[in-house]
């Protein structure tokens, strides 16, 4: 069994990223081995053309991947990583997408000279619209970093931070952020229904309004605050609604509290 890349875990996020990598042509499916104990998930990886294994013990003794991507829950990181210690302190670069798990955790298990890239993706990576933020330790070479950045770019936008402590804030904003937006859509749908709109119309208006506004914010070149002002007529309907949302900075304060709660939880998961 040969492999350029080993993906450990093929749940929602792992499979989303895997599909993006293959669809982009940046890596061939037959260059990837997916290690996944769940038979159904392993079957989905095989259907994409990847080699699969139920566990690390099923990997060939002479396998030497360039990249090992760890896509398991933070609570399982230490147990899972121990099985991949033979790839540590060498040419293999480890990429982690586990929230709150520090580079130091990887180094303590795999060896202090192990190249490690910590990445926080989000679920829109499944449709190529994700936000991936990375932090790399000093052992990651330029070639490996460029290759990993290219893979991640297949799933959306890529940014980097120079201070690993900022990854907890990244997790709280873009990692968990889609959940906040989904709930906003739920709330806007509920408000539309309360205003008398039929259920299907309320749902369609809420989703398309959020989608259209997000695309406009991304592509117009204008700051969100400027766009808000452009759609807000003096003493008009939007102004009336924004008086509620922006009065005493209600929405800003609520989101700040939410992001801080998520950031603290990220810190806890890494401790």
C-alpha cells in the first residue's frame, strides 16, 4: 500500500475536504489512504476511489506518506495520534483539523521535531465555500506548506495566523460561525412566519436574503457598514428594524458574548 496522503477520519468535515481535494485534481484519489473504523464511512471513501483501512494497524509497514491529516474529534486525538508515532520526527507533515488541539500536543506524542500544521476549516468546505485558517510550526517546509495550502484552497478561502493562540478565536468565529448563521436564518424564518408569510415563502425569503447579502458583501468591494448604510433610507423600514438590532449595540454585544463562549470552550478542549 502506497500513499501520498493519509486521511484519518472520514466524517462530515473529513469527507467534505476529501471530495474537494479530488474534484480539484490537486491529488489523485489513488494517492490517498483513508483510515476510518466506521464501515459505512469507509465505503463512501472507497466510492471516491481512495484506498481505505479500518485502522492504523492495517497500514503497510513500509508506508511513508508526505501528509497525514487528522480529522477526528478533539477528545480522541491523543489515543489516535499514538498509533501514528512512527511517522513523527521525520519527513511526514501532520495536519490537524481538531478544534482546540495545540501543536504542542502533537509534538508531545509524535516528537518535538515533527512538522505540524494546525487548521480550522468550517462546514461550507463541503461545497467549496469554506474558510480555512492555518498555523504551522517551525518544522514545516515551504514545499509541504504550499502543497497543503493548495489542497485547502480546493475547499474555499485560506488564511494563516502567526500566533497559535489566535486559533481559539478563529475557531469561535469561522469554525463555529456557520452555526450562528444557520440559526439566524431559522430566526428570520420564524419572524417572517409571525409576520403572516406562508412557511415555504418565509423559508425561501430568509435563505435567499442571507445568501444574497453575503455574496454582495464578499464581491462588492464595499465594507459591510457601507452596504448597510446604502440600504437604509432615513426613517425607512430598514432603519426601523436596525433601531431594534443596533440599539444599545444589542446584536454586536450578543455575538461578542457568543464568540467569547466558543473561544473559551476551544481553550478548554485543548487543555
